[in-house]
C-alpha cells in the first residue's frame, strides 16, 4: 500500500468511521504522534495511547468528518492537508456541548513503514476549534 493510501484509509476508517481496530492496523505499536501530547506532555506512543484521544475527540464531535483535501508524498513520507467539520454535540473539550458547527483545517506528515504509521507530526488549528466552541474568545 502506498503512503498516500495509508493516510487516506487512516482518516476514513479511524476518524470518519470510528474504527478502533483500524488504529491497531495502521498505527504501529512503537509509533509516535508528535503534536498530540499524552497526559504527561510527551508525544503519544502506540495505539493504546492514541485510542483514548480518538474516543475523547469523537465523543465531543460524534458526527465529525475529516476530508483529505490534498496529499504530497516523498518516499515513505506523506503530508495530508485536511478539513475537519462536525457539530459540538457531546461532552469533552471544556464547555458543555454547544451545538455549534465546527470547521477548521490542519496538516499531518507521517512516515509510513510496512503499511503502518511509524511517526507523525500534527499541526491542526485547535485555536480556531476552541474559539468556535467558545472555549477561547475570538481575537
């Protein structure tokens, strides 16, 4: 499978479909997710650390969709530019559910090895998300 196919399947199966088994399939046991800190501030490592993050996020935005707008691939690396949409209708992420729609973007670069993500660098516009759900003021 190409790195492009891995990242597209990752967003569809893990984020859009909510498949935890896809996390085990696509996120290597020793994988590192930079930009998504664990509780102690270190980068998330492996599926067991990543699953609670996905559960928490999808609980707050149960109808969330991540659209891969474009990808750029170089060897084992693929960069995906994404758009995230949904409605803040569940618990989590600070305030009580607001019912407001969310729409923000971001990018991730992942290193793929043997059809799994071994390392990822994430940069999503969480400030915009937090403003949309009224966790931060508009500036």
